[in-house]
C-alpha cells in the first residue's frame, strides 16, 4: 500500500484512531515506567504478527470477492486488537504469542454470521489460547490508582469520540456488573472496599471500553445491547463467584457473543458503520464505495468491506 493510501486509511474522523492512541500510550508508559510483564521485543512481535495476518486475510478475501482490484489493509482494527493483546496476554513462550496474534485476526474472518463478527477479536484470541494451552495467562491490570484514573478518563473519552448511540452497552455493563458486586457484598456483610477494589482493575477497563463495546460484535438495537450487557455481567459474576474461576469477563463475553444473532433477530436495529459516506468521501475513500449499490462491482466491494472491517 502506498503512503497516501495509508494516510487516507488513518483519517482523523475515524474514532478508532483515538482508541489506538489511548492503548499505545498506555503500553508505552507501561513498558517504560510500570515494568509490564512484557518486553518491547514481544510487543513488536505481536503487533507485526497481527498486521501481517490482517494483510494476508484481506488479500485472500479481496482476491475471492474482487479479483484484480487493489487491496486496502484494515490497519486500524488490527492495531487495536494487537495493542490489547500486548496489554493483556502473558506467556513465556514467544511462539504462543504469535499463535495468539494469528488467531485474534483469523477469528474475524473465519467466524462470522451475516457479515458480523461472532466474537470480539481480542476476546476470541485470548479465550482460544486459554482453551488450547496452560502456558498463557491474562494480566489482571493492577497498574496503580493514578494510572487507572488517567486510563479511565481516556477510555471514557473514547466512548465520547465514538457515536453516542453506541455507548449504551458500556454504561449498561458497568451498572449491571457494579450492582452485582455491591449487591453480593451487602448480602454477605462485606465492607464496600472489597467490591470497589474489584472494580479497580485495568483489565476490567480494557474489557469495558474496548471489548464489550466493540460495535462490530454487539447487537444492532439499543434494547438488544442493554440485554447483552446484562447477560455478560451476570455470566461474569457467575463464573467468578459460583464456578470460582478466573477470567470470568472473557469467558462470559465469548459465551454470550453466540447469542447476538438471536438478539438481532428478536430486537432488530441499524447496523453500525465506522465512517458515514460523507466522512469516507472526505477521507479520500475510493469512489467505488459510494456508487449505486445495484452495480455488480460495487456489490462485491461492499461485501468485502462488510467482511473485513
């Protein structure tokens, strides 16, 4: 891809740029000051793998749907997934980090239903690795209160930058999950400092603002997203406090993601798009994207966009 093409893909009106900046800043600060359990070399390896896998998958998909046309690599989506992996995935074996990065991107292309991802890529990659081997684990994200506060503010900003109509799942999940934690503490007579401590987790913030809020894997309607948030919150609570297993958030999101097609059928809504047509046109997107959808070539291009973004 040429440099102008890359610049067009990194258009400032795309909210994913803010997400990338937030995650990259946290990773850089963690590597420099917080002594994250990941080296710079490992982070570069993961990022290079997700970008390479994304390029290969985009090439294969474009070759099947639009033979002979130039391929646009979805850099932003791959970077968000790769940076999230760097912050959460921990392993002592570099080859397992590579496998996790490949699975994270591949799951977007292999597991789909009517043009939507079945699983959030990072969530799918982490859960797959937890199922495949006991040589990986997930960082709890205990970064200290000051860093957590700054990251929380940046994460809230990412929701503001996103379309406001899609932030409901984030707020609904926090309300449901927080209510369950505090309700359990009150029922057991525990001090409220205990549920507050459970909420002071970088992994929880990453999950809330960058996984469950993924607009490409959540239900299309607002009512569906609120229902989905409640299901995920209850599932996470059940895994942690009834099954007594770690990573309840990840297991719950993966399981509940299978219900999204059913929720969309029961509570239909408008499908999310990252850029509106005017914004994409201003970004220098190919004119082909905005031609009348009845033309065969454009229909193939639209199918490619729905499959890869």
